[in-house]
């Protein structure tokens, strides 16, 4: 995989956290995300849990994320030492033609 500068989310070991990945900058005007996106642990470590993956239904005005333009999911880990995971996010759009967007981010539990 090409070495890109993907965003990193930091959270505390033992916690669970909702993660939001804004895909708005990659969407054409008037296009929204649709359907059920996916978020998976690229390394398939077995100690990361990802649940409740969905397109955002509420705007995040603090971070200027509009409804229907981000993927959200809940993460937790059973790791007991600092661990970084690479997450692959895939989401479809309602544009014509429909696109499938793929992006990545890192999550570090520390």
C-alpha cells in the first residue's frame, strides 16, 4: 500500500470511542454517502472491536462535518499496551454514477 499521510485518532486504553471520518472533501456538490459503510482492522489483530458503523445522521458543527458526509463507528480494544491499528473505511455514494470511496485512518490506544 502507498504510504499516505492518514489521520490518527488517539484514545485511552480500556475505553471505547466513537470515531468520525469526514469524507465530505471527496464528495461532489450535492452528493452524500449512502447505505451501510464498512470499517475493518487491516491487520486483523483480533483484539480490536469495531461496531455501529454508519453514515453520520447528525451534523458536527464544531468540525464542520455535514450530515451524510462522514462515516462513524465505535471502537474498543482488549490490548493492554499502547497499540496502533490501521482501519480501512469503505462507503458508497448516492451520486450518478455511484462511487465507492475507500480511505484509511490510524487509531492509537495509549
